C-alpha cells in the first residue's frame, strides 16, 4: 500500500515523527508518494487547537490523524476521541509527553479502542512498535462501496418475518445498553464537516453493532450503516437485502425497492457474506461492541469493513466446534456471534455479555 503525509508534517514538532514513521513504513515494503491524492494511506498532521481533516479522493482511503495533546492524558477516550472525529480519521495518534526520551503514543479507534506505545525505552524499537499498530490499516482493503439493483420483489418492500426479527433484535440491543453514543457526531463536527461525512460514508451519526439474518442460500437481510439500531423499520433505508459481492468493484451488491433512495449497508457486510457463503447452517449473525470471557479472537485489530477482517473472522468461525453457534472476538473491537436465528443468539448470550472490550 502506498502512503503519504498531509497537513503540518514538515513542522519541527511533527517532522521527527514523520521521518521515523516514513523509514519504518518503507522498511516494511510500503512506497511513499509525494502526492497524497495518489496514496491509499494518508497520515494527516494537525495542531490540537485546529483539528483539520484530509479530504479523501475516494472512500477506500485510510486516514491516520496525528496531533500533540497536553499531558496527562488521564481519560484518553473523552479527551482524545473528539480529535479522531473532527479529523475524520480511521485511527488517531496522540503524541503525549511522558517520562521517556520520546513522547508516549496513544492510539484511538472509532470503536473507542485505546492502547499505548510508551517512550520509556527510548527510540530503539519505538517506531517498529508504532508500525505494528498501523500495519492493519496499511495492509487492508476496504469493502464499503455498494451496488444497488432496484429489483427487490414488491412483496418484500414492507419486509418479512426476518426483517421483523432484525427490528426486534435492534430493540434488544438498545435494552441491553449496547448502543452507546457518548460522542454525538453532530455536536463535534461543523455543518460543513458533517455534510462531507454524509457524502463520504452515507451516514449522519455514529452507530454501534450490526445485525443480519439469512434470507436464502445466497441472500441475507442486514442493518444499514449509521442508523439507530433501536429503530430498524424501513426496507432499503434501515434494513437491506444483500445478494452478493462484486470482487472487481470491491462492492456489496444490494437488492432495493425502486421508489426510495437507499442507505449503505453496514460496513461489516463483507464479513457476514463470507460466513453465510461458507456455512449454510448459519441463520443469523450479531455483531456487538461487547465482550465474553474465553472466546477465540482475531490476531490483529483490522479496521471495520475490510476484506482482511472478514477473512480473519471467517477463519475462526470455520475452526469452531460448531460454526453455527460460534462466538468470535474481534481484537480491541467486539464480538461476532453466529446462530440459527437472532432469537436463538440472544437466548444463548443472555447474561454473558460484558460491556467493556479489553484493549491489547
């Protein structure tokens, strides 16, 4: 993956970090390009008092934001998360002066994950450890584009028993308080920034988790991206029928009613598609930002909506004693749970979910 820098990377306070990161990225086979519009990964440097976002040329571009924050960072998520949102980043790096020669590096993810590379050991291995946290971004392919076919049969325009099941499941998530929104995006972004987010991702707010149910051998219903999961009602807007994956376009193919403007399906649709395709006995899948003890977990913190995350989860489901009743941990992220139906999944996990996701 080609990478580039944007923003104030040439200023002295950031240049040392940019140079060290450039060196370790090139050592790991990534090519640096001067024109950020030609890169697939952009590292965007900005001052903390003026968070600036990098305007992506396409959706399938990852952005890592970098800024300096005042020590101590006692509450990393409340203190740092607004910078991730305001810079429209897939990952935010906060440089915070600590006790070592170089600053501690705090990483924040959209799922409110937080982990640290400290500077206590000096520069030896410092940037290698930083790269290990960036590597999942630098080696992943996003699958967030949608191809819409206005061919949904009329008898499904109002949904069916499966969309009713998905709607009930969303309400159950809300009752379990697994749909947090502690940082309303509308309160953090300006109208101009919010308009850009809506255009880029097709969403108007932060949302958590997703729900799907198998329709037949090749199709499944799934919740839309960025919608309130406690109010899943309209087919084509809140719940969509996924009928395939176009590998040439790296896009999910959806069947929608002809009379509405559809939303995008959840970014995890590629993951669910892989599982349904391989395991016909799986009837439903639930993804939540919660945790359960003793579950097998993905090795890397791949971003949501990437082919690599889908493959990692599908591999663990494949190795499960019963793929139709698997629980997979997504490192620093949450859980993907398969079942015969959404009702069966909720019965199975009742009382077992932990709201906090351990970060490693």
